[in-house]
């Protein structure tokens, strides 16, 4: 390979954490102006690898060559001064400062002469790359897409040679994704290398020149995505034995089980959205998907429906015709509701408690308690059966919840909630951060529960997932909900526009006439 | 090079070893202190540890010291398990003693054990009431429980001093700030021939065991533990935070109040200004020394009681200052908190690799 064209190469890099080898002798190269995808399931070692490149952690073994010279990148500061920029999945911006102030803060002293020069440079760059952000606006007023543009701008202003993006599209609408890709291609054509971390195969195929696939901390393959199908790449990510995406048949639900009538809640914090007159109806034997970009009121909707937040008007939430808005989560469970929360560790499970205790958390009614006395054998028995039936990988029923990987814990929590045979299941981000194999087993669980007559509400940011499993779909934008349509009668582009709020301009449509 | 490394799972073994290590370290450090005072550490420990256990009178006195510690620490452990920072056991104990004394003084020579029961109940209810004040403020105005419970300790103390100097003073006591000595029927039965140990130590152990069973074997106890270790999970599961906070605070108040009334109707036999030498505060250390587990607290309370007794004996036999008890407690708590680090972290020996690695790299860089 032409040595002088190489920007970065990693040679036999390893990083160990207690109990896990995050990276095991990983070697890869990145040429100037190349867009390289780093693919892998959760826990495959992608994040650790880029953290080493960005100087957040140091490798235990192996070496790193930057423009042909061996270097040790000791800190993100050093990485930045070398020309490495990174856009994290969770943005690191100050909400109470303006765009320009945020950029200023990230620069070394003496990088620009004065504020006016910086301002001119921001405007020039944002025009050149179509990264439209007003330097005077405050960050808390920016949409997620705009915040991401700010982060990219912040990297560009320092003449970045390598831009690392960690799952950049997970928070964007399909339209915003297209815009981002355009920017990235322009950058690459000017010689900037891009390391694109993702597990969305379609995007990788559309954007990247080359892909390196990590599995279990090792490089499991390399390919040119354009020559592959998403399926063949997925095989490299998960191995040959896993069952990949399936098509599930769509159904039409029967009786209404869960209804909200003009459900409104004020925001819980100054930067929150709250809910404004949300009307939805969830029927027996269907999955209703709620699409939307993070931060548009999903948390408020989930808390109001689950009973963690009981501020809503008494009559605004009905289960089987009964007013429940003032009941807490435990009382709603007695009415046949189960809930898979957004935050697995810390909400859905107590980190320091065993899986057995975490089974008892929501399943006490299942004969695990006799006159207030806990029956430890029954608890362990149920925990074991949940672990076994859902293929949860763990030490045993006495393992602490925090010792499980995210995907395994999610399988456990969904198993626990499904096991209660709920009439209504509220499910938040069912497969967020879960590997492909586990994701399809979670999907099958939900479909099976639906086919047994449960009403399921799924809130997810993954629009492909919603199209795969939901029977009807609606979008949440700034705390307002669009009307729901049958998944088969719409398409990703249309829902993508709703996610960006287009439904608010339409005439208020009738709530799904099919069920009336 | 020694390095610390996070454990994958918290160590159960370490959570019980940690207090023992802390006790050993406390003994080492206090040996230095004894040497500085010109006292042979072996003699000192003989007085401190062996002394309280040496004869039946001392053993009885040990139980007298242990009882209020055990009662208060059991209540506090329930609070701390629920992550509720009640520092008010001292005040609750004092108010329990004050109100209990008021009831005891209403009795006369004809009163039976029924009146004693009412007196004990009154003390416990007074402690509950004293705990209810900060709880109510917390529920209504989100006041900080640590601050309000501490403040109420002082209010409780001055209330007791007012009582003992004013309305409850013995009219025939020559103006000494003491109440009249309680009628015989108002005194708790003792459990040993000589000495002052009363049945309250038995009750304290029963309460501790009962609390342990509730905490680890019942659903409300489980809910309490979930609430304490992870509030969002408790909210998710639909456990009522109001119910949990009120139950632990009122239980702790009742136990501390009972401890107070059992002091005045037990070993003291009248109301005096010095009902408690800081039992309510020492109970915080006892609760942690016993790992917030009521069964462990039984041992911890006896250990702390030994220290109290030991420092009394050290004053008499070695002429050491009273401050020694406070010093002991402070050092012990300090080491206990430090040793708890080992529950979540382990210390490993790792050859210093990073230095040997960076050296050749920098030379390479220089050559390139």
C-alpha cells in the first residue's frame, strides 16, 4: 500500500478491562480522504477502539501510527492538536451558551485573534459545508440535528484531518441523515478522512468506501460495502448461526384497551418538552409504534402512561374505560399493565441487587409472597425460568444486575414483564443498544405477546424497527402526537416528515377512522 | 506498583471483613496514642476490652450501655437502608425520656405495671412525634432531613433541660436539677442479681431481630431496600415513597424514644440532665459497623458498649480523659469508611508497564 497516503494505522492494538478484553490485537488502516465504517454489535469493541484513537484511553499493547510516525496519544487535547476530531453519540455542548461561545470554548488560546474573526470563520465554514447554524443562537434552542452540526463545525474549525463520528445518525430524521451524508462526502473529497461508527447497514452501504467489522474485540472481516448486501455484512457482524431480521405479519387490533384523551403534562425541567393534548388509542392484539427523535417528549409520554408521573388530569388516561391517570405504577400493574422502561440499569433493574431480587421487583403478585413474607425459593425458581426461557447470559440467578451486559439485561427485563401476561405492555426502546441476535429474539417475544391478545405500545427512535414490528404507527414531535396510521399504508419517508413535525401543519386529521 | 481496580461485583466477604479490618487498624493507631500518653498499650487494651467483660457487675453495666445503642442503631439502619438520612436519634431519645418521665411522675405507690406500660408507650410515641416533625417538613417543603434532624436534637436537649430544671424538678430535691425518683412499679425489672441491666436489653435484641426479619424476609422490607438503593427503580415498580419514608422515620423515632424512656425507667430511675452521653450519635457508627444489618448491629452495639464501658474504666484505673471515647469512635468511623472502599474495589499488584512501554516509543519517535 502507498505508505504516504496512509493517515492512520493501528497495529495489533489490545485493551483489557477487568473481566473483558475490549480489543484483541486489532489492526486497521485509514487512508487520506477515505470514509471507513467501523461496524460491530454492541460490546464488539468499537467505542474502546475510537477512544484509544481520540486519546481518552491508552492501549495496553500494540502501536498507533499517525502519518507514518508512531505516536502515543495521551489525551483528547493532544488528539485535537494533531487534527483528530470526534463527535460523540451524546453531545458535549453547553446548553446555556451560544453556538459561538461553545466553539470558542473548545479552541486553544490564541487560535483565533478575536471574536469577530471567529464569527466570520464560523459563517464561512457553515456556508461552505451547508452546516446551517446561527452563531448567536443558544444551544438549548437548537434541535438535535443542529447540535450535531455544531459539533461537526467545532471539529472543522480546527482543520481536522480525521473526523470520528460515533453513531451519528441514531438521533436524526431520515432527511437530516441525507444532509449529514452530503457534508461527509464533501469533506472526504477534500482529503479529510472519516471514521464512521454504526450498526445500521443501509447507511454504511450508502456512505462508506470500506468497512472493518469487529466482533468480540477482534477484526472479523473487511469489505467494500458497495459490493455486499446488508445481509452478508450482518453475517460478518453476528456470525452465521444467528437468525436475522424477519418479516412479521400485520394485524388489526380489536377492542380499545388504553386510551388517552387530550393528555397534557408540563415539562419536568426547563429544557423539557412535556406533552400537549396527546390522543392515542391502543387496541387489543396490536402493536402501536411511536416514532420520534430523542427529546420530543418520549420520556414524558412513557412516565405519564406508566404511572411514574401522576400529574396528568384524572380522566386523561383510561385503561378498559377506567380513569387511571392518578394511579401510581404499582396500582396500574394491578390493572394488567406491564412496562419495559427506557433505562435498564437503574430503573428497570436495581444494579446492586441479584437477578432474583430484580424478578421480585415487579413480579411480587405472581405467588412470590405469602402474607408479606417473601418465598425465596419461588423467587429464584421464577428468576431461573426467566433466565432460561429468554436465553439470558449470566452467572446464575444470584448475579448482580450490574454484572450483565446491556443486551442480556434487556432480555431479562422484557422476559420478566412479558411473563406477567400483561393486557397492556408499554415498551420503551426495546432493542436500543442490543445486538442483532438479541434484537430479533426480543421482536419475536413482542409479536408472540401481541398474537396472544395483548395491547403493546412501543416507543422507539429506530424507525426501521417500528416498521418491522408495529401494526400502526404515529410520530411524536415536541410533545405532540400525530394521528396513527396502518404501517402498511405509509412509508418511511412520510413518517420521517412527521418526525420532523410536518403533521402539525396539516389539518388536524381524524383519529384513525378504521377503528371507529 | 499497587493499583486499584473496580470489582465486577461488590464483594460480600469484604463488606463483613471491612469492619474487622477497621477495628484492627483502630487498635494499631490507638496504641500509638497510648504510647504517647505513656501507657502500655497492652494494659490499656486489657482495661478497655477485657475489663468490661471481666465480672458480672461489669457485664451488666455493658448491657446498660449497649441497650440504647442497639435500639437507636436498629432504627437508624432502617432509615439508612432506605437512604433516608436521619441523624436525629439523639433528640428522639431525649424527648422519649422527657415525656416518659412526665408519665412516670404521675404514678403513685399504688400504680401497677399497667402504668409502666403506658409510660413506655408514651416515650416511644414521643420519639415518633419528634421524628414526624422533620419528616413532615421534608414531605411538604423538601427540607433537608440531615439538617432538620440535627437541629431537632438540640431543641430536644433544651426541652429536656427545661423540663428537668422546671416543671419536672423534684420539689424536695433542694433545687438540684433532677426529678423525684420514680415509684418502684415504674422501674423496669432487672435481669441480673446485682447490677442495673433491665429487660430492655432483651427487648432491644428482639426488636433488632424483628427488624432484620422485616428487612430481609418481607415484601415491605424489600421495597424499602429497593427504594434505598435505587429510587427510579422503586418509582418504576410503583412503590410508594411516602409510605416508605414515613414508616422508617416513625419506626426509628419509636425505637429511639423507647431507648430514652427505658433509660429513665431503667438504670437511671429518675430524670436527670445527662440521660445520654451521645448514644444517638454513636448509634450512627454502630449502624454502619453492623453493615446496616440488624443482626450485625447486635454485635456492633455490644462492641461500642464495650468501648463506652472501657473508657469509664480507663478513667478510673488509668486516669485517662473522657475524650478518649470520642477519639475511639472517630478513628473507628474513619477507618470503617476507608475500608468500605474495598467492597467495590480491589487492590492488585501490577508491574509498572506504562513506563517501560513509553520509553522505546519516544526513542523511535526521535529517530523518525
